């Protein structure tokens, strides 16, 4: 049976001990998509949604979520994030918005979960602000694109076919 880092020798759940690890500069970039109908997309782009500026609200929510990831995911270490960015890339052809987050810190554990959480919560915020107009929105393709730092080094997602 493989050894799981979140289990002790008796099978009890624990937080991984990173005390002896060296602090390194670590970063992670994640992305996700939210698709919607044309009218919803146009209202977001024109800042015409009743609840206000959808993308700026989602940006704030994503950054806040990155900072609170340890409160949401069991055994996730609380981190002193030094950089959190959430950006949006609307696609007028597909009526979708690609959401990209980048998180950085100097520390003993990575920030992949924080980057993924930021993207997911930003997408959920867009959905929440627009659901009265379009309940058919679809959140998809939340993935880690890249991570750097730590013992495992660099990871870069290979392009999909």
C-alpha cells in the first residue's frame, strides 16, 4: 500500500509536517472557464448587470478565496501569500470567460490549491451575480497550468489536443 502524506502510520489523518523543508519562492497559475448565453455575456461586458460590476467583484472574491483556502480544504496549510492576481479573458465567439489566477509566496509548501480556489470562487461569483439572468451558465475546465518552486521543481501542463 502506498504511503499517503496526510495519514500517519495508524491511518489517522494529519497535516503534513513541513517544518524541516526549506523556504523557496513558489508560484502557481490556474485557469477555468465560465460559459453563458450571448445576452448574459454582453451584459457583463457592458457592465449592465443589475448586481454591479461582475468581473471586478469576481476578481476580489477570487483573491479573498486564495487567502482563505486553508479554511476550506482540510489539511491545507495556512499560507502567507505575497501575490494574488485574478484576470479575465472574455471570448466573444464562444460567449465564455477564461479566468486565470496567479499566486506567489516564499514558503515551505506550494500554492496550487490557492490558485485553483481563486479561479473556482471567481467563477462561482460570476455565476451568482448573473444567475437571475442566466441559470444555464457552465463552469468548466478548472486546471493547474503551472507551478514552480519546492523539491518537485517546475510543472507545466501540456497543451490539450
